[in-house]
């Protein structure tokens, strides 16, 4: 995630304050230096870094912690509030009829972002359309068409037309029934005069309600000049930061936001159309500091339930898990829902007490291994009989050998699946004995970052 190294180093520094009731000048000095070092390494502009660190230092030394608040929690709150202020508000994106123009250099991820945004609007109940005007980059039309098809949204482009302004005009007419028009423009490898002129012509033709600058999270200090030129030519209302799943630093994108006086609209990660979210400063910084993001987690769970078909499945009710036997069919439904929630490292970041410091301790490929394991488990279940799925305890050695041969998986992996199911079934039994008060106490513990108890659920798979 963007600024992930900052989050990791800040968590390590703040953990040194555990157990302290008061904070010294030396403690504050160490924290401020760590913030400065991390932000500068992330390519955040020096002036922004000094402004932020000065504010944190002043508040940490002058403000008295509220009664009963530890020194660590007091400083964590200050750092949280100042970082939220640094990244600014979220770009206003109303759920209404509008035209959005996307600008940016070649390779910034505009075409992918256009489809992702269209998918996002479609999930909000609007009818979006993507209009591809890039006549410069080979393959731009085909890529845009394929991405729009994956997003299941309307698309317009004309691979035989050389005039991008005409494509934009024709596209608006051809998709006039759409609620939201997203106009994707051509990029270049640098800020060339013909690129700026072309975008200005398209902008005057489509008269967008807002123009978004698409920036690769790894842009670095070059984002400052890029943002200024685009802002001077068409005016930038917001920024979409892309490729947050890489090793991006991300500070250049924050610098660009400050340079244009705009805000962040969307965050993109991954290659699928679902890998996008609205930028919410509170949620973003909460995840950065390991505090979780229950709002985003809830939205992903609801979307996963819908896409997995759990809400319409008459044969499966999540509440049944709290009553009868927990079968392999139930486990498969949970796995499908988890898969639809997106990359596991992103999901973990949203769970209070599970992301942040805990994620720092895991190997870089831990989540990839887990997802591969889930896929293997699914293949194994495909080779089981209906009775075996309903009664996994009845599976003996001869059945394990038969399932291994049919699935192409090792007998050891099949036993791992059965062990995992047994662990999850035991956890479900613990939940069955819980009253409302017990559940509330458990959720409160998670909210406070204490994590959950036990090794059941998908925790045993990490």
C-alpha cells in the first residue's frame, strides 16, 4: 500500500512508547525524525514534511494526554490527525449524472482506472459508460474495450478514427442514455505540447463536470511538474492514485495533490476492475497505522456476500453455522466469499488488530501462499462426494487416497483441509455458546486492536 514503509516504521517507533505514562522530549524527537525520514524516502515534498513534523512535535510536547490515556495512544492520535490533515479531504464525487475526464501520462493506468471507476459507479446503482479517445497508443482501444466488458459497462471507441475530439463527441452521443460518462484520454511519455493541446480540445468538447489526474503511485518528485501543467491546462479537481499493490512510495502523488490544491478521489490496486476504492482519509490513515478500517471491511463483506450468491442461496444461511454441524460445504461458501473480498493482505489491513504490526511480521509472500492454499482446497472439494462434503469426519485413509488421485493434490494437503475444517468447526461451536454480551465484548476487543482469540476461522490459514 502507498506509504506502507511509513506505516511500518511509525508503528515500530510508537511501540517503543508502550508502558509509558508520559512522553519525554527525547521520545518526541525520535518520533519526529522517524516521520521525516520515512516521508522523505517516500518522495513527499520537503516543505510538506517539515510542516507535518513541526505540527506533531509542537502538539506532542504541549498537549496534555486525556485522563487514562497512555503516552503511546496520545501520540498515535496526534500522528493520525496530522496525517489525515496532510492527505486532505476526499474529492467530491456525487452519485448523479456527470461527465468525468481522465488525464495523465502514458503508463499511469488511465485506461484501467476508467473501467474500475465505471464498475464502481455501476455498483452504486448508476449506468456508466467509458469513452476511449486514445488514438496514439497501439492497443488502447482493445484494452479499453476488454476492461469495459469485464466491468460490464457501456463502451464507445472508434479504432478507425484518427481524431480524438470527434471520438469524444460521437461517444457522448452514442452513450447518451448513460448516467456517468468517463472519458479516457491519450497519454505520452512526457508532457509534450501536443498532448496538452489534445486534452484541452477534448475538455472544451465534452465540458466535464470534473477532471481527474491519474498518477502512478511510484511517480516520485516528477509528479509536481506534471500536476502543475495539467492543472494549468484543464484544471484538476481530484487525483486517482494507481498501482498501490506494488512497491510504490506514493509521496509524489501526495505532493501533486498539494501542488494543485486538489484532493484524492480514488485509490487503485491490482489488475481486476474490482480493485478500486473511494479515498477516505480517515480510513486510509487508520490502515496505515494498523488501526483497521471497519467501514471498508463491511462494504467488502457485503459485496462478497452478493457476488458469492449467499444472499439468494436458499440452501445456505450463515445463521445456520451457529446451530447445526459445520460442513465442508459451509467452509467452501466462506472461502468463496473471502476470495470475492479481494487480496487477503488488503482484507487483513482492514481488521483492527490484524493488519499493521501483525502484517509486518509475516513473510512478503505469506498472503499469496494462503490464496494458493484456498484454491487447492477448492479443487480437493470438487473431487469429494456429496456425503463426504456433508460428513467430513467420515473420510478415512482409502477415501483420502481416492480424493488425492482425483484432484491431483497430495494426501498431505487433503489432511490439511480436514484439519482446517475441524479447527473452524470447533470455533463455530465456541460461537454457538456465546450470548450477546460475549459477542459484544469480543467485537469491542477487536475494535481496540486487541485482535481475536483462538485459531479458528481463516485465521488458522494465515
